């Protein structure tokens, strides 16, 4: 069985009056259990050719209401370039150059379009992505 462990560390010496140092670790598990996630859509890169919306993950391709996790990273080094990230048609936010996100995703197929979509701010951008699946 696979074990996927994630860690995030946030440090700052000048954000607050005191130094900030946060770190947390989590093991990604299947919905409602302590069993580790075992599936993946694999690490890949999407190179965009224009500023159209692209579907990264179609909810209909995965089991709904599970504990999937989507990893997204904007590989651009141009500060003004971003990807708009949408889940189920709602904008989650923008990933600017170098930004990344780990997003929980239910892949709910019982409601309307619950896909994960991206829209680049410029043509010829690259998004690194991976889906850890709860199948």
C-alpha cells in the first residue's frame, strides 16, 4: 500500500511582530479511513497554446465523493503570469508564477460540472499537476 505524506512549512521574519514558523504534516488517506491513498493520475505538465480554459480533471472520470487531492504548480518565472483555477465552475483563486496548491476534491458527479479547470493569463504557459486518487 502506498503512503503519501505531505508537509507544508511557512516561515517569515517580518510578517508579524514576532517570527512566524508553522509546519504541519499529513498522511493522505481514503475517505473516512486511515488507509493511504493508492491511486494517481501521474505527474504531468500542461503547456497551453492560448488563453482558453482547459479541463485538467473531469469529475466523470473519477469516483465521486472521495478524498482525491489535486496538486497544481505554475512553473512560470514571469511574475504577472497566472492560472485561474476553477472547481465546479467556481473560481478558487489564481496561481501566480511559482505558486502551487494542494486542493481537496470530491469529484462530485451528482451535481453539475465539478471538473477542475484552468485558464492561463498568457499563451505558452506551463502548469505542473498531479491527482492523488481515492479509488
